[in-house]
C-alpha cells in the first residue's frame, strides 16, 4: 500500500511522526515534490481568493500527488484534520476544513487523521482509527504510534540541542518566528533563510523550544498574552520568551492573509521592544529583491547595535 503525503502545512510540522507511523505499519510513503511556481499556480486555480498562501500551496501539492497517483499507484492521499487540543487550545480553521475541501476538489481517494480533543478524539484514538482505515489492528496501530512518538521526540530533542549549541555571542543570532511550513518551504521561506545564512547569520527557530519537553515552559507565552488560544502560535510565543535574551534580532515571517499570525505577531511586536525586529508577510508575488533589501537594512542595524555593545557605547534601556 502507498500513501501520498502533501509536503506542506501541518505535514511539515509533524513529518517525522506521520512518516514513522506509516512505515511502522509497512505502508510506503510518497511525498509531493518541493514547492515550485507551478505548485503555487495549481493551488491558486483550486483555491478561493481569500485562502492564505500556505493553503494555496497545500492544494498545489495535493494536485501534484493526484496527477501522479495512477502512474505511481498511490492508494490514498493523506490529509489530516487537526481541530482542538483541549484546555481551550485550537488551531486556525483552515486545518479543520482541509480534508473536506480536498475531498470536494479532487477525484482521488483520501484518508484522514481526525484530532479533536474537545469532541473526545485524542491523538492516540485518531491514530488507531487511521490504522483501522488502512486495515490494521488496534494493537498494530498503538505500537506503531508509540514508536513514532518516540522517534519524533528524539528528533525534536536533537534539533533543539543542535540549535542551542550554536547560539554563541560572537554570532549574529536572529530568531525566526514562523511555522515550519513557511520557513522550510522550498519556494517561499527557505530562500529567505538561505540568504541570511549566506550572510553569516545564525538562525534560531522559535518553534524549536523547550516547552514541548518541560511542563514549566508550557505557559511561558502568558508573559506576552494570557488569552491566545491558537496552539501553533502559542508554540512560537513560547520560543520568543525562551530565546529573547539570546538573540540580536527577531524575524517575523508569515503569509498573506493569515489572520492568526497577523494578530499574534503584531501583538508580540508591540509588547517586545528590547530586541529589534522585522515583519515580513509573503504573498503570491515573485519578486524577492525588495525582501532582500529590507533584510540587508535590518542586518546593518543589528551589526551597528552589536558593534556599539562591544565597544560599551550602547546601553540597554
């Protein structure tokens, strides 16, 4: 059996978990290719104008897998349905609707993972039901899920350890406040990260923080806001709090017109004044020259500030 996974949105965030679970059930995983202009154009044709750039890219990835399905004998395309996590924690409604949208847009067999804790559909139960839909027993699914969670935790810890080991005072450290489906995307976010790294910047990713492993850090975000309830944005805010005193600047990176990121990033920028920041909102336009010019100016500001701090001229207010 073969499962096609669109390499976008939450499939980026939980890639290790999903891939390990399917492999544990002896199901072959086939990913869509990295995002290109064609991927985006295909997604735009399928989407309504009001959908965010990330959603349009996701639809483009589903389109590609649907076209490849007959030739590569893909049995199902995997579209998770992520809703609530309990304790008033939820996600953007686009994650609620993706499976139903894709079911209506594409003539292709699809399979889902339905996580909705508020309706008593927790993660373990969701994976058991997913395994059942693939013809696997509950025991097989539970064992595969446990191993997949262990592998995911191990990978996350390793990434966190490597990231923390590279945060050195002599480096130019910039905190990237963005979701993995933005900063890892080959077409929209990765070129920006690559540009900064070529300029000698060490990137610190806000979603890679200790809150996933330390319960004491789960509510770190409340120093910025106690009323935020979007789970993925809370993860980013926890990262901001953890790394704030270790970085030279903050890059807020989001896509147009994401409502949750727009609100939360604006809130963070208004609350956090001690570290310089830049806010980049990516859209469907191709030109990156303006983006690189803004980043270049931002880095000049950070270099000047760092130079003054070393000479003792600059004093924090």
